C-alpha cells in the first residue's frame, strides 16, 4: 500500500532453558529469551503516509522494539505445572520521519507479568487457567490506527484441551 523504498532490519535472538530437579516430585523449569532488533530506512524519501513523513536514511522503523526479554519460571509436578511469565518490551517510535502527527513520539517500555497453570487429566486431556497482566499495568502501546490504545488489561481464562 505504501512504498518505503528500502529498509534494513538486523537482529539477534538468544534463548536458554534448563529444568532444575528440586526433589523426586518437583521440577523448576526456567527459560530466558532475549531479542534485539534494529530496523532503519536505507534511503531518504518523503511520504504522505502518516507513519513516515519526511524520512532520512538511518531513521528507525516505527513500532519495532529494540529489546524484548521474557523470563518464564515454573514449578512442575507429575500432573500439574504453574508458570510465572515476565515480559519486557522496550519503547518504540510511533513515526519515523518528520512532519507527521506522531513525529518524535514513542511508546513507553512495558513489563507484563502473566501466570499460567495446567493440570493433566491423562487420556481425558488437560485443564488450564491463565491470568494475563496480573498486576493490571496499563501503558499506551500505540496511537494507531484510531487514537490512543492501552495495553491489554488484566484478563483470566479457564480452558480445556483434548487431543485426538
């Protein structure tokens, strides 16, 4: 729909996971993931697209966080598991060039904590419970497409999974 000429995106993703045995009945699974992303326009151009405007070579791409980090710590037994998941997303530019409504505006960095639990019912499947955004932290994550948009509020879900 809108041609931005050329852009370059580079990144690095690292992840590690390990399960510690606490006893004969309990394990402590831990995983850590980190993503670094850098995206920028390669050429200068002028666009009437509301996210770009007058772009210079080297301007950062909008809505592309430079850093993302996820830490997942769990406690697991024979039939159940509980996980505490913490995600960090760094601030992001809302527009790349100059001369558009959101030039120079960035989203705030955001840290969200979720909790998830599951219980296996053997051949009958499993049940799960999840709470997203446990602390109900609200940040502005975007001003597009139709004005200010907050992050997801605290929400909970209960479900059942069956595989055949």
